[in-house]
C-alpha cells in the first residue's frame, strides 16, 4: 500500500545519501512483460506461414540463426563484468516461456519475476514492473548499485556495442545515462520518448514521453532524438521510483496537476526525473536505431529478420564494399601567415593534388603502411641512409594511427556509441612533400571522413563545424605545428574566406568563415599556376623569432601582421568585384609584407628565387604555405614564358585546377559570398606559427608524400572549364557552410 511504498522510499533515500554508487557494479533488469502486443496479434492473423510462431512472446521471436530477440540482449550483457545480477520481469500469461528460457541459460528461477497480469487491462505498467524487479532483487535493502533497465522485447542495431556504453565517462563517474538515435522518417514522435540534449555537455535538458499525443497533452518538441527504453540509472534516481509512482497515482507527478496515471511508464518516470532536475541524466548517441519498439507490427519484424540474416550471411562484410574518400591540397592565396595570429586569410582547394584514405571491413583492425612513404624494405644500408636523409622518419602511418585514436576519443567524449566493426585502413597521396600544400592534414581529413563513412556517422554525430578542430587535434598530438586555415578549407572545400578575430574566438570559440562563389575566382584570378621544388630540403633553414615577438606584444610584428590580414579583406572585395589588377597587386603586397616581417635569411634563397622568377617574366607570385612553393598568376600570353623560366631552373611547374564542392558552380549571377558561417574550433589551439621557419623539428612537420597519380573516385572528379576546375551542381549563395 501507500504506507509501505513511502517507507521503502524514505529508507532508500537515507541509505543512498550515505553511499556512493559503486562504479562497475550493476543490477540489470530486463522488462519482458508486454502482453497481447500488436506483433503477436498480426502473427495470429498471418496464416499458416506464421503458425509456428503463434503464442510466442515478442521477446522470444526468432531473428537469425536460431537466436531470439532476448538472446541478443543476453549475449551483450552476460560477458559484462559490471553486471553481477540479472532479473527478468514478465507476466503470468507468458511466465513459463521465460522461465524455460532463463533456466536454459543458468539464470535462477527466482530471478524471473511474475507481475500477475494476463491482459493489457490488468498490466501494471513499466514503472511498477521495474519496482517489482527491484524489490525481488532486494535492491532497497542495499541501494548502492546502479541499475541497467532494458526493454527486452525491443532490439538494438546489429553492431550495438554495450561495452562502450557501460564505459561511457558519465557512467564511470556515477551519472545516469540514456541512449538516443535519430528518428526515421516512418517513425512518429508521438509513439516514442523524445529528448532534448545540450550539445556541449550532452545533458538531457528535457524528456518528452510521446510528444504530441493525447497522453502528453499535445506537448511538442522540434527534437528528432528518440530515446528507447535502455537506461543506466544511478542509485539516487532509482531510489525516487516509489515516490514517483505514488505521486503519479495521486495526480501530482504530471502537468497539469490532477492528471492521475495508474500505470505510469518509465518514459513518464524519466520525464519527471529530468523535469525535477535533482539528478543529472546524460545521453549517448547511436548511429543505428532500436527496432520492435512499442506497437511494432509484422512488417517491421520481417524487415528486422531480413536485415540480421543479411549481416550474418557469410561474406557479408566483403559485400559491403570498400570506401575511398579524398581530401584536396590547398593554396593560401591571401593573408597567410596571419591565420596563426588572429588574422584573416583566403585559401583554395585544388584538384591537382590530393590525399585519399581507403577503408574496408576486416576481422581485425589493421593499418597498412604505404610501400613508398612508410618503407620497411630497402635495397641496402646505403639505400636506407639515402631515403632516411631525403624523406625523414615520419611517414603517413603515424597520421592514420593518430587519426583513429583521436576519432575514437572524440566520439567517446561526445557520447557517440560506435558500432562493433573492425576495418583495414590505408592511404594514398600525390601531394608534393615539404612545399606547404597541407599534405598531412589532407591525409588526416581523408582518414576521418573515411571513418565517419564506415561507422555510418553524419553531421549529427560529427558536426561539419567540428571537423577542422578534430583534424587539428590529430596533428597537434603528433607535434605538427599547424593552424586552422588548412583544416577549414579542406573541410569545406572551394574558395574560403576566414576571419580568425581574437574577439570572436573569445566570445564564440570559433572563427567566421565564408565560401566565395567560384565565379569570382574566374573573374579575379582567371589563371593560377604553382611552381615548387622537386627536391625540397630543410637543411640550412633558419627559424624565425616572429612568434615569440608576437606573444611579447612587439608593435612591429603586430602592425605588420595586421597589414597582412588586411590584404585578405581587400582581396575578398577585389575577387567579388572581379578586379584582376587589384588581385595581382594584393598577391604581390602579401609577399612583400611577409618578407619585411620575416626577413630574407628566414625566407631563404630558394623561396626568394621562386617569387622573383614570376616577377621577371610578367607574373606575380607568393608563398601558398610554409615555403618551398609559390602560387602565382600571369596573362595567358605570358604563361609559356613563365613555365619555361621555372623549368629551366629545375622547378616543377603546373597550372592550377581549382576544386569546388559539388554544390558550387561558376554562376555569374551569384554575385556575393555565402552567408558567414561559424565553425567550431578551439581558440587556444589555433595560435600556432604556420610559416617558413616557424619552429619545430623538420621531422615533425607536415608529411607530404611523392607517389603515383591516384585517380579519384567519380564523386570527386571535377568538371574542367578552361583552366579552372568547377562542378556542375547548382550553388546556393545564401546557404551557410555548416547548415546552421
């Protein structure tokens, strides 16, 4: 009765207040008490084809290879050391079915609880069933364990990793956790529990049980995050269950007051817990979905069986195919190196050079070394010595390994439960090494994108805005000196204007970025070329003290860096106006200011010669990155002369093919830039020198490998228009980069 419920609640509250949750020790309660489900009814009406399934509880229906719905849950929890006790709560109608199932798996009969109901009208509701299971487990006598609550007649996606969920940081620190997935188009929110989550903390700020339904008084939400009945609840939350059930029965647990609920659901309970805000609940996102929830019918059951049988079929992993993802090299056109000093830049991705990552399913996780860039086999000791001197000791393998590590950490930090899948990951690149074209970040960007594709993640799991910072964190872990410019332009692709103003970073934690339309590049810089050293070397390079002077507040450095940033702002205007004369002048001014700031000794004779060749033959050029290459422009009539001048001096020369994403094109009517798009970034990690002589061991700088030309997959193949590389898909100039 009410007095007994109140006594249990009060005693539990006292015990809980004096005992911390025992992390790693849980009670699992599996609820399988639904009776007369829609699926069971449709099986009865399905004819002779389903006669063998008549009378089976929903949780004991076969799925694949003789395994039943409940078998998949048992397989997930039986090996977890954290769970030291399992209880099943069922009804009187189906008790014998579950008793037989439990004893066959070594579960004591005393752990199968009968709630006494035989019809829907006599059922207790999930909240009361959970309370019954807690009492049978004598939890209130020693309320120190967290409780895992499972709807045993629903089913997770095939590769759901329960270990990852149990090891989630909030669970480990003693907080409650729910899981969520994005609603499918055919799922009605009014049939689900839906949550609203703080994106930064992952705390559940609102839980709405069946939004829009009569049950919830028409309350609505824009959230599409469904929350299935799978919870990990801390003792303080579990201890409030008796109080909630009593309040629900008296009509004081819900709004409006007076609404009495005799059979409250666990969704009702979680809505009450979150609304009271006395205990924090956090959410973990799933790439897949839960199935057979609530009133699921025969069609969903058959679809589920088909999908599980397909996954379990021999050779299924191979049949999934191999995914190859590429990321382009970039040119810093204007404003660099002010990106490392709260400045402004304009950068461009190019189709000439790229890195790619290839990922394929495999039994064990494997990273494949590149035969050229990660050599383990040499012709002789002298050959090893020569290659080591020329290439250094840092290949692309470390980039792949660090990318995988940071990707996993990122997903764990942000509550993304990755499926249990292994893979083989390899890379390819044709980006020239040590010439400042952002080759290492291209490898990392491609690898992260490949991992996202492999694990079926999208921007709801790894936001577009977060990708540049994630890539930067990979390189920072390896000691590579870098800023956000390269990672931003490689993440969004095309011609991107970036403003790294310190004030905006302080307030928003990210910069302001705009993608400029392809048409303005054609008008302002109709021809771009690239010249670089075929055999770059770091020997003799003199490092700069500009970074230290900037940090110390040197007025000369501050003033010159502000002027370099102003070049990017002026160039944006010139590009949008199609002013070729101004674009050339600003490109030359960018280099002159950089030369004044760093000095000839730091820039070095090779870089000075690369710039001078263009100037002496009718063109203009500047450093697109840290040195070893120049990008420039000239008139069409001077192109052959400029090419010959570079090639006579032993430099490699090529005409640039700009790369724009598929939704961009050269629509002259587009006029202006896209809307300013805020991209998430860590302001502290951004202040790093990314110029020639920027400091650091040359062997820990970017790795840009030589190699055979790799043909990009069709979805990355650009359409060529004259000397520019543009794509045919329509561009919407008012669409923000990150979709916000």
